[in-house]
C-alpha cells in the first residue's frame, strides 16, 4: 500500500511540474522555462526536477509530449483519415503539423533551445508517423526517390515552413506557403503528379525495395545484398 501511495505521489508531483512548466511556456515564453522558475511555480525544490526528469532536456521532452498529446486529443481522429489515398493522407498530416507549429510557437522555440543530445521523443514519434505515411507512398509505387530521402525532404520542408512563418509577423504571413511547399516537395519525390503508379525503372526499384525485407526463401545476408544493390541502383538512376 505504501509503495502504491509513493508512486501516486511521485506521479502527482511530476504532473504538477509539467503543468507549471507548460503555464510558464504559454504565459512568459520559452526563455522563462528554467529549472529554477519551474521549481518555484510548481512549489518544489530544483533537485526534485532533476530526480524526476534527469535534466532540463528531460523536462522539455515531457512538456513537449504533454502539449502535443493535448493538441492531438483536441482534434477529431477522423480528420486525419484520407479515404485510403496515401497522398491525401500525407497532405492531411502535413497540414496538421503546420497548424500545430503555428499554434504553439513557444514550444517550437523551447525544443530549439534543447541541448545537443538525442532528439526529443516527441519529435521522434512524429517522424515515425511520417515514416509510415512515406512507406504507403512507396508501397503504392508513387516514389521516385528512396524512402529515407523522401522522409527527410518532407521533414525538413515542414519544419522550415513553420519556422519561416513563425519568423514573419502574423499580418504579413503568406497563408498559401504551406500548400505551395508541400506541392513543391511532392513534385520532387513523386513519380508522377498528379500521383498515379509509375512504371519507370526508378519507381519500380523504390517500390521493390519496400518488399525486400519480407521476401520468402532468402537469408538475411541475401536480403541485405539485394537491398544494397537496389540502393546503389537508385543513386545512379
């Protein structure tokens, strides 16, 4: 019983610290989220933050996950479903990402000031969602670059668009920039626009690469060798 109470107390303190940091972020900006300020706002000692989160980066990660989870919960799950069309699904995810970034400028600033270690778990989770969407494009035979290149191009373009818009006064922002950037990236990664399955050598190679890991009757070494051949062919096409 005592152990259960201790766990509940620990969780309550942790939640209170995250809530205090989130309030500081929204009310005073990213620069206000220091361990000392958060400790004072949460009514705890600074060492408590280090004990529960490891360091400031751990606290930033927890705040980012909390804000993102709250945002996602406020959206209808159906709004991100695009009737099985992988391109429409990707566009829907792109718009949601930009919308979130513009709605949470201080969070973006906070993540940007995070230390130089591994990326935030919240960012990693977002990339994995994007990776799944890119895989759908590849499986459908729509990509003319390899999956990793497509993933990185979309990720970089999305973050760049958000930072550009956040760096522009609200009344001067180009509201069509997001869609224009998305279309520009599509033009670079899709085999054809509008998107339809392509039968060019490059598109076939990209599509085949998605099924190599699941091909029956091959050893791991044979799959690795085939993957290497496909990778080399893609760099030459």
